[in-house]
């Protein structure tokens, strides 16, 4: 089994969350990560170093590994790429990545309320740009390398992506990924300002990067990206997820969670619980977004977990989401230290 928590480099190189998790009080959180890592293999000899120094991308890979185990998948880790070659009800391949900060951008860890987003139109736009950047990289890698591999040919190719592109990146929920893949923009600012009874949303072709550049969106609205079968996405597979799953009932932590609205409302249902009463599933907050033009479609039953949301787009009927009534949209933690 991987030894994740014995430091193998200088303290100044260690990620701040990794340094924090070494404290004795976070043993239950370490237990969660060790559970996720059971059966995982460090194929290039760099995983533990990257886990300790950059954390988010490695943690996300372990999260996906546990999700696949929960589904009863047969995971083949003998290949160097993509990250997961999997047998469920169909053979699939998965490449894990994260939406990271732009060069010179602020890291997601260690933020405070002073830099919480105030303009959600701008916030979601920037989230979309970082998501598109990560997707572009993994699609290019597939086309230039992975597609030629015998264990990848003729199988659905799925990108597993998590957002860590800025402080409070989890606030974007699914806005950025839906815009990136389906070209649907949810106008929260106008919805709030007008008191609309339904979310105001409309199709868009591009997102503005700067005054001279726009980036096309709607990757899953034509057959240009038919080689990508689906995207697994989460904005909540974070340190907060680890703490939510940790067996630590005496922790003085309060959980505010936002869920799909009830009935005809567009206002999320808000719940409050202390750690001793709070429960969360590993798959809560996970989105599976299908490509209707996929050359090798992902079967709807492959990730048919009761806690995930699955997205399908139809040119005539629009976006259809199959999800639990109380699907987890957002989680906020407040702790007394």
C-alpha cells in the first residue's frame, strides 16, 4: 500500500493542506485517503511526491479510484496511460485532470472570506475558461497518443475533471462545465435582479477571455469532439469531501449544504447539521455529462449510481438531468479550532 503521509521532501515544498492533515487531530481524514488509495499503484514513481507537494490533482485521482471501486469496477492499473482502464458493464478509459489556476493566479487553498466572489457572471466565465483549458489538453493528448494504444482503441474515452482553479472554485457548482460542454449559460445575475421564477439561461457560442480573445464553448453540441464520450465532473471532491466522510463525530464542524430546489422553486434547499449528525456519500456532488455525438457512447447504466447527476443534451428538447431530488450542489464548513 502507498505510504502517503511520510514526508519525502523539504517542509517548504509541502502543500499547505498536506501539512495540515499531518496533525494528529486529522487522523480520521488520513484514514479516508488511505482507504481511497487501497489497490492504487504508483506507476511512474512520482505519485506520492505530487500528492504531498501539489495535492489536488493526486487527491482527485484517488477520489475517482474510490468511486470506481464503489461501483464494483475491475480496474487495470498495469498501463501507464490513461489513468484508468476499467471494466464495468462496458470497457471504458478515463483520464483524470483538474482545472488549475491560470499562470500567476491565486491557489484555491488557504483562502478567506475577503476574496469570496461577488460578481458571479465573471466568476463563472473564468471557471469556464479554466475548464476548457484542461479539457483541451486532455483531448489533445488522446488524439496525439492515447488513441493509438491497443487497450484504448474502440472504447469510450472519458475525462474526469475537478475544479481547483481559484479560491471558492466550488461556488461555480456546474455552471462552468455546462457552458463548456453544452453551450448553455445560466444568467444568475439577471435571474436575481429581476426576481424571475425560472432560471434565465440561453445558448452561447463562446466565452470572452479578454478584449481581443474569445474561446468557443459547446464542445458536445457538434461531432467535432466525438472522440470524447463523456466528462465526469466535480466541484466538491475537495478537502471538504474528505472531512465530510471522515469518522470524526466529535469534530466541532458545522455543515451548510445546498441541494436541488424543492418543487417549482429555483432557490436551493439549504440544510444545516453538526458533524455528529452529518452524512454524505462519496458520490454526492458528482456530475456525469454525456456527449450525444460520441463515437463510442457511454452507456447510461455504467455510472448509474443513486447519488450522481447524469446530463444529456438533445438538439430539440434541450438539457435533461437525471439526479436524486436532494442532489448536493454546494457544501460549506465552519469549524471551531
